[in-house]
C-alpha cells in the first residue's frame, strides 16, 4: 500500500498545538507552586520586583524564584522589564492569580488535572473493564480543587444573578423556606445562600463523608451553622420534607440515575416550589461543543463525571456536556411540566424546573 501523503503545513500546526498543550501543562504546575508559596500575593500591588526582592519577601530561594519568574514571563502571567531586570504583576493578572476572592481566581483549578494524573491507573482500568470510579475514590486534590474552583464563580453569580432569574424565588427565600442543596460538596453554595437569606433554612446533601465534614466547617466559619445542616445521603434518600427550593449545582450529570434524582426532588418539592439546576454550559450537539471550554469539560467528564455515574449503576450517564435538551427530558420523565433556561454564563447553564 502507498503511504498516505502528509501535508507538512497541517503536520506543523498539529505539532505546534501539542507543544502548546505540553507547555500549558508545565505552566499549570508553576501556577500552583506560585499560589501555594505566596509568590503572586507578594507581587500584587508591589510594582516591579527583582527576583532577589521577591525571594526575600516570600522566604524562598532566589535561584528557584528567578527561574519560576522567567517561566511566568514566558507564559504571559507576569510582565518583565528587561532594562531593570524586574518582574511585575498587573492588576488583571492579580485578579486571576493572587486574589482568592476574585471570581476569576484560577490556581486552585490546577488541582483537578493533578488528581487526574494521580488517578491514571484507575482510569486505565475503567476504560479496559467498563467499571466506574466513585468520586470519593479519587485523589483528594480532586474534591478540594473542584470545591475551590466553583466557590468563587458561585460567589460572583449565585445570589446577585442566578436566584433572581428564577420566578418568585428570591421573595420566598426572603420570607423563609426550606432549601435543599443536593450534591453540596464542601457546602460553599449552601453557605452563600444561607448568608444572603437568614429567614430560610438550608439542608446540604452529599454522599461523600469528607465533603460533608468540610461543609460543616465552612458553615461554622461563616457563622451560619444555626440555619444550615448537612447530611451524608444520596440524591434519592435525603430528609423527606417539603422544600421550597431544591438545588443541583454542577452535580446532576455525575449521578448514576439522574431521572430518579429528579423524581425524588419532585416528590419532596413543596407546592409552588422550584428546582434550580446548574450544569456545565453545553449545546445539544457535539459539533457545536468543539471549544476550549468544552474540551476541558469533556476531559473531566471522561475521568470523573462519567466514571462516577457508572460507579452508581449508570442507568443514564449524561456526562458533563449533556446539553439543555437532554436535561429537559430528564425532568420531563420525572414529572415536571415546566423547564426553562433562566440564565447562562460561558461556563454554566442555569435552568428552572417546576411541576
């Protein structure tokens, strides 16, 4: 057989893409190191600094700091002043790299791919056997990284934007209702709502014991433990009471039987109540999801989301790019008659379901 003709331009472009991805992976390690060592925080608002000055401010060795700074400058994460041999963090770079309260703070997100590499043997076995990998069986950097990454996005949007986009929900929260936060993880979403609506009572549910322990600590630290409770439970067997609002934050697609989870929510939803479903942003067709963000979501879905759903029996493995149409069908099967997109961001769909 004749060897296929190779287009050198296409080959070069593909090699450049692969090298760029490898460089980004290396860069992620540098970002994580810089955050954990306080290097970005020491640079924020300090103006141009030499490597020696930054090392002195952070208690680190100058030779390592200089090499790290050069990697940051090469990646565009800090500025370099060649004349003075100094490095500077711009206000925009500080928002992304130094300010832990910023909605675009990114360093914690690198804990997720770190866990994916650490768990590679589990993923290889899952591919070969078809078995699942439960959320709690992953390296702990996964749970911590996901919780910290989503926390700031929720802080920026949940109370000021997403809840007001739901019909009549803010008024009911102000008056006082019971709220279930299903798949609450470390409880950041639960705590945010509890701080904003002191007349309501909030019940966080998660099947991962370590996450529930972290959620209780977060509620205590935030001073809302008097109106927040957390329970180790699944999405089909948490406390049977009437909830005025039931929330699923970036978790329904991880469940082995999302229809059963939605059906249970329908059973415990108070008359006139609402389900808020927050899911990764996705179009309904694969060809419309070929983007940088979707690539990230599909990769995480391969090793984390689908793997967990399969570990729970995999009645319907939605994946992280389920799309609005498939999610609407889940709630239709569960007995809901109203389903709409209430809001969206580049990373999330905010969906409303009612009976």
